[in-house]
């Protein structure tokens, strides 16, 4: 499997597919998981091949904070950006305590995401 720049864990399939397409148009590779369990399974298998994870809070099977906890147990070094349309200040604080890299409200500006990805690449060198 080739390196994955961004893993998208989001149950809004159209949003996730469009985001993946826009990431691809900028020369980056992404993978999409549409629920928390699938995302955690993917991370267990490929955690060494991903640079950044975009994680939605409201997933159909597991709330995003539990997925974040699972990601950090598998590989604490992976930066996770919480991407949400419904997150509260309490959610933001909890996610930061659990090790989230950032907490961003939807919609996400693709250019901002590319800058963040580049910053992560630079600091991990």
C-alpha cells in the first residue's frame, strides 16, 4: 500500500468523497472510512503509512472522542484534526485533552488543510 497523506473518517459520504477528490487534485493521496470502527481497523493495519487523520465527531457507530482515544492508543504520533459541523466548546476541550492536533468546524477550506499538512510534514522530518 502506498503512503496515505490523509485518512478521512466521516459518515457524510458525499462530503468525504468530495474532500478526497479535492485532496487528490492537489497531488496528495487520501483514504476514506465512513464510520469509527472501520477507521480504527484501518489505522491498526496502516498507522505507519498515514500523515494526518481528519475525524468527524458525529459518527453512526462510535462518537469521535472514543475514536480519537483509540487512534492515540494505536499510534499517539499521528496528528488528528477533529472536523465537525456540530462540535461544542466542551467537545473542543475534551478533544484537545485527548490529544487532537486541531479542532475545526466545517466547512474546511482545502487550502488551509494543505498548509496544515505541509506544516506537519516539516515538523516530522
